[in-house]
C-alpha cells in the first residue's frame, strides 16, 4: 500500500500544473517529468498493485489474458522503442508545442513503463532469476543511451528548447539520474535472485540429508 500511495504521489507531482509549466520552459524539467513517470511512478505503482493482488481479483479469463499480454520481450521492445521514437522522431517537439499531444505522450510513457515493470516487479511475474537482471540491465543501457546522444550532440534536436547547453543538461540528467534509478531496481532484482538461489541451496542441502 505504501508503494502504491508513493507511486500516486509521484504521478500527481509529475503531472501537476507546476511541473507542466516548468517542462514548457526547460528541456531539463521536461526530462525530469518523463523520468518521474517511467522510472519512479510506474515501478512503484506496479509494486503497490501487485501487493494488492489486483490481477487475482479480476475474472480468471481477464487476469490470464492480461498476464499473457505483458510478454517480457514485447513490453521490453515497446518500452525502449518508445524512448527512442519519442525523442528522435519529432514527437517530443510536437508535444512541447501542443498540450493534447503532450498528454498523449505522457500516457504512452506511463502505459509502456507499467507494462515494462510488471514482468519483474509484478505478481505473477513471468521472469525469474538471471532473466530479471538481464531484462532490467539491458533496458537501462538502451534508455540511457538516449541521454548520451542528447549530451554529446552538437546540434539542437528540439526548436522549442533552442539552448544546446540546456539539451546537454537534460541529456546528462537522463544519463546520470536515469542510471541511478534503474540501478536501484537492478540491485533489487539481483538481490532477490541471490536470495532465491540461497534458499534453493539450503533446501537442496536439507533434502540431501
């Protein structure tokens, strides 16, 4: 329940009028807004909803259908592709100029992030052990690469934010802060994997006796 409330709080803060006004002024604020949605609100919401066993409360057929829908490979590709397509196809610029598109952009980020985090933080989970670590770790590399491109580029990608220094700052934020957030969850799934392996080893030893 705490995780769910924290996720809702982050969601409200990220989408509030003050955040939107700041995002309209600077690319760095816009980037923070998106990281809050995808790397803070979404995983917290998944943990919170999972703890309430939301899927188990749904009709069996619907619950099974949703679990099948959240295929790890499909949602991994959707999450990473969304990051790249939004930032480098002109959608980011159009979202900065149009409030309706900006709202759709937020919905796209949030939905793909919720789907991405469910296989590792949700219940029932479709990933175990090493595959959870590989899933999060590979996505981390693919997404922070967006920040590296913005940081190292010598031309402005978004005319709405004409400052190259501002773009570099936003790229640095996505690289550094995004890495720290993803590493936190990467360490969490790695720790759970190690604890599971330890319990299995102890069980094998007990059974062997």
